[in-house]
């Protein structure tokens, strides 16, 4: 018996642990798995945020349609204050001793943006060297004021300008005012959580319109509904031409804002530039799809950029190499925008 026990092979002390190579391999494998997990979680979070933002945009589209059906006009396009208003006026002005919200008039500003020469087609914006795209036919606060009932600022007599405190309002008018009496309307759209931001300031927007830098205290009456990246949704309105068909290639036959159009179809004056390569049909298709639209809700998408910002800001924020053209930088940013079109 003793001889049998003695003949059992004994393991050396080193056989019970890992070798250095085994440890290194294990660490590498765990690191790779962790990286894959982190990337997967980050991707899932981006997809979830995009889905949430898309759902929000669709809810605002429904609310906009309900508003138009109820009152017979689209939500007024509010002048947000600097940098959108040339005179730096805020969203409230006094008209005939009655305070009302300053809005862009349907008669002209939805359509006009300028001509470069007599007889040339209208174009919807300008692209300044070193700046962004100056197309001011949008508002950040329209959605909060007219869909969310958030126009609660004082009318000078201790009353909320929209007639009701909180997320509600009296009947609005197309000129930006609210009827002081009559039916009370609950909000057509209620932002989730902290999505409603008072005193909203977007520094990138100042560069977009070559308006310098923000100065002074934020205007608490500038209220934005922000997306998952903290950038406010924009409500665009414009007027299309009715005498030009989808096959007409004259510049800007739809007169739509540049933010809705592939930056590769822009030229330096903001007019449509038809590419000579295979992008031509794509550009024509994209413009044709916009023929029936007259308003849009636009979000900056998962990268938090619209593509109309100052090109130097876009390059800095996307780490774009100098070998990449401005048009490529803008297009890459523009591609993930969330756009909801509507027409009336």
C-alpha cells in the first residue's frame, strides 16, 4: 500500500497557477470583450435616443396638424430674438398698446430671401465665407409657445400674454396675439421631463448667422424644446413656387430652406447647383419631394449638428481633416438630421 502511494505522481507547485502568457491572453480577451460591450451599449443608446427624438418629432407633427385644423392656420413663425431678428428684438413687442408675440409675416418673409441679379430665380439663403447659412425662416420658440402653451410672460398688467398660466392658452391668432377671452385650450404637445428650456441660448446659432457671440443675460422668454443632445427643435415655414413643375431645373424652384436640402446641391449663393455626376438624379429627387411641403420640424440628430452652422465650427466639432471638403463635412452632418415635413 505504501509503495502504491509512493508511486502516485506529484504535481509541482507551478502547475496550480497561470503562466504569464496565459494571464496576458486572458487580459487581452477580457479587454476586447469589454470594448465590444461598451461600443454595443453606446450604439444602443444612440439608437434609443434617435428613436426617442423621432417619436418626439412625430408627436409635434401631429400637434401641428391638430393646431392647423383647429384654428385654420399654421403656428405663427415667432421671431426668437438675436440672432434671428435684425434689430435684436425679443419675442414680445407692443403693437397698438397691446402686447403680442412678434412673428414673421406670411405675406413676404416666408418666400423672400433675396436675388443675386435681376431676372434670376429667388434663393432661400446665403452662404457667407467663414460663416454658416443665413436662412432665418425658422423659430425655436414657436413650438413651445403655440403647441406647448408656454407663452406665460407678463403682458404688463399682471396677466399671462397667452391668457392662461401653465401649459394652456386662449385662442391664438395668425398675427401672434391671443384672444383674451373665450375658450381655453390645453397644450397640443407636452414636452417630456426637462425638454422645455427657458432662457435657451445656442452659441452655434450665432455663428450660423454671423451674429457675433451671445452677450448679456439669457432672455427667459426664449423657450426651446430640446432634443436628446440639448439642441432646440426648429420650426421652418416657407412658400413654394406654383408655376414651376418638378422637372424644371431653374435655381431653387421650390424655395425651400437650405437645411432641408443636400449640401452637395448648394452653390456659393445658396441656389441649387446641379452636380454633373450621378448625384444629379438624387438631388432632383430630393427637391421634388419637397414640392408639396410648406413647413418642417427639424432636429439636429444624433451628432447634435444641423449642417448649416459655421463651417469652422463643424470642422472643429467633427474633427474633419483638411483633405475633406466643406461640402463633404456639411453633408455628413446633415445626413442624420431628423426632418418631419408638412404641407397646407
